[in-house]
C-alpha cells in the first residue's frame, strides 16, 4: 500500500475500535494481557495541527492490541496492518515526529515566538531533517519535501528582514543565526528603527497640565518607553553595536 492508503486503513481501524463498545472492551483486555499502556486511540482531525502524527504514534504503540482485537472478527480482519504497512507508518512518524514539539513551541500564546523561526529553520537544515543512514526511501522523500517547503516559505526578502531583526533583538540569539554578509545591514536597520521609535516617543511624551486657579501651566515629562527620554542617537547606537 502507499502511504495514503495505509493512513486510511489506520483511520478505519481507529473508527472500528472506538465506535463499538465491544471493540473498546476487547482493546482494554488486550492492553492488560500484553502489558501495554491503557491509552485510547487518537483520531486525525483536519482542524488540529499534529493530530495525524499523534494518531500514527498511538497506533504504533498499540499495534499488537489492535491486531488482536481486529483478528477476533472476520469483518475486521482485512484491516489488520501488515509489516509493510507498519514500515510506512514508522517512516512517516520518523519524519513528522520531530516537527511536532517545535510546532507546539512556536504556537505559544504567552510569549513572543517570531525570534525562534530563524534558529529553528537553521536547525532543521543542518541537523534535524538531514537524511541519515538507515532512512527509508519514504523517509528521505518526506524530509526533502518538508525542507523544500519550509525554506521556500521564508525565502522572500521582506520575511528574511523581519526574522533577522527579531533574532537580533532576542538576547538568546543576537547575531548568531544571521549570515556574516547581512550582519552590518541588520545592525544598521535595527539601530535606525530604534532611533525612530525613540524620537517618536520623545515627541509624544510631553503632557501639559491644565491651568488651575490662575496658575501657569507646566510641562510634565512622562516617559512612555522603557528607555529614558534623554537617550540621544549616540547612546542608541552604542546599544546596538555590541550585538
């Protein structure tokens, strides 16, 4: 079977063991007999990122129990996965598995994650998704296609400028993941944007108190930025140069 057919059969196996109370009971008994974790099977959902990978991982974990349950009924014996099918699922999970943890980290809502993109992409290209000895042809194909898609996704100049600036301002990465040729331009651009932000903040941070009982109004300086309003251009440049 090809990968798509195997995934369809896997999904059908989940449906059989999840929508029948007899099959669920049989699965629980098989898990106890085979000393497998008492985990329910997971369904793929098109609106949930990573659900296919989780479904495959759970099927690989419970493969012996699933086979035992399906073999008890003639109507479901044709759904038993062969060793060739298992090889396909293992190849798929070997390619997709490493991406799941990074995806969860990059989708965090409680912290800024755009600065992670550049380091993660470089890690994929230099280590995580490299073709290794022992990889099946399917695993090699999947890794190649995923790397091509990822690199193409972030290839345009505007996106690269954004990722370079975000990585530069992150104290964990600074200029480590920016090419040597681009470092001077990134430093200059970041310094320029910082100075523009500081000037805009300085211009809008002066509030005038209203006159009270005939007293003259007095200007009140209210910094609205973590940087002191008195910072000048030279000081801002010194903050950027050490990067």
